[in-house]
């Protein structure tokens, strides 16, 4: 739950910072589907990078913890956690992506 809240906050902030850029894109003819696709692609890229760095780190930490506390068990929870974070990232990116697609180009350009 904490990861979902943090991911949503990061994505919402990123989309808000890109408001003028999104406004320019829409003024130049970008479609709503194109803007949503752009935001979702960026969000899933960030999530994939986090998972790619997080799984090896988690495996290393698991080995370290197992050597200290004699833990055993399959690595299925890691895969489940990665897939869950990927689904959460998609859901968390969908809301800011829809909001970005509804930006009025003139409003976004007048913002700054």
C-alpha cells in the first residue's frame, strides 16, 4: 500500500510538472490517446527500471538475511511483488494520464 501511494504521488507530480509540455503537444495536434499513451509509457518505464534494480537488491538482501537468520523458502513472493507493483504502477499512472489528456492547451500554455 505504501508503494502504491508513493508511486501515485510521484506520477502525479511528474505529470503536473510536464503540464506546459503536454499543453504544447495538444496545441500541436496530439490526441488524448497519444497523451495517455505517453504518460503510461513513461510510468511503466520507471516502474520497470525500479523492478529491474529492486529484484536483484531484494535477492541479495534475502541471501544476507538468510545467512543471519537461517531463512528458507521459494522466491515466488518476489515475482508476485514485482507483478503487483507493475499492476499498481499502471493503475496509479492511469489517473494522472487521464487528467493530463483533459488539459486545455491554452490553459497549460498560460500557466507559466
